[in-house]
């Protein structure tokens, strides 16, 4: 019985290893980007939900905590309301701009698109450093 259980775990582990290698292929990343674009146009879908969750997590990173040096990773204007479509647009623009860089990553496609979202948010909405003075009105 113990050998059967070990065999099942070994086969499952190998299956996950192979699945990860297959999912990490550039063609799957391109398919994921296409699916994200379609879902963005429709205004619904699991990819939009995933990126919205990632964006929320990126915002929570900046919440003051007892960890010294924590700060926001992107700073959109307070009046700006971003939704799944907005996040998808930012992620897709960043992905298209640096497609070669992202194609070399061996991660699940949604993780790569979440990274593209983070980089796009940082580029589009950089945070003003505390040392930088406020612009005069």
C-alpha cells in the first residue's frame, strides 16, 4: 500500500513538472495574452479577475506596516478608478512592448502577465519619492 501511494505521488509530481514545462512555452504565453485581450473586450473572465487580484495585492504592498522601508509600488491618482479592463490594457501594452523579455520567462502565463501588469503600473504611475518636493500650484 505504501509503495502504491509513493508511486501515485511520484507520477503526480512528474505530471506537474511536465505540465509546468508545457505551460511555460512562449506559444502558451501568446495564447494567454490573446485570451486576456478577448476577456478585456467582453469585460469579464477569469484572467481579468486574476489581474484585478494581482493589482489589489500590489496596492496592499504599500500599506504601512511594522516592516521598515515598505512603500507603494505604484501610485495612481486618487480619483482614478481602474477596473479589470484597465489592468488588462496596462498588462497587454507592457507585454507587447517587451515581448522578447517575457517570452524567456519559464513561468505560468498568468504569472508572466501579472509581472507585466506590475511593471506597467510602475511605469505608468510612478510614486513620488518622499524627498521630492510637491509641485507648486
